[in-house]
C-alpha cells in the first residue's frame, strides 16, 4: 500500500473510532478519548484502552493481536476476518466502553 493511501485510511480509522466513541458515550457512564499520532491511535475509557499501530492492536489487559488496514477500506483486527472499517470500529469501541 502506498504511503498516501495508508495516511488516508489511518486518518479515516481515527475518525470512525472518534465518532463511535462519541455516540456510545451518550449512554455510557464514562466518555472515551481518542489520541492520534502518525504511529499510534489510542482509545481510552477510564482505565481501559485499545492501542493501534499499523501492524498491531494492544489492549489494557495485555493482549496483542494483529491489526491491518486494507486498500479496500476493510480492517483486520485479531483473528477475525476482514470487516468494513465502520463495523470494526463500532464493535471495538463498544467492547471497550461497555467491557464486553
């Protein structure tokens, strides 16, 4: 994947994480914060967090799983099959915010 496309997908990933964090925050006891840099995106909710690098997803529980953004706009997170970026973001944010 070329650098420009990766940057666009990385920015989009951060944006959908922020959107779903804000939406789920309306019904959650805590709000989420999304921190973004060129190398890492971190979603924080209280003491729980998810951190993404271009190759890996880490959790506050100490788990590390493969992570990848694909040229077609899908995401692979862990051992799951690739899924649409917005579906993956919603599922992951919900899991952190509501301890699923």
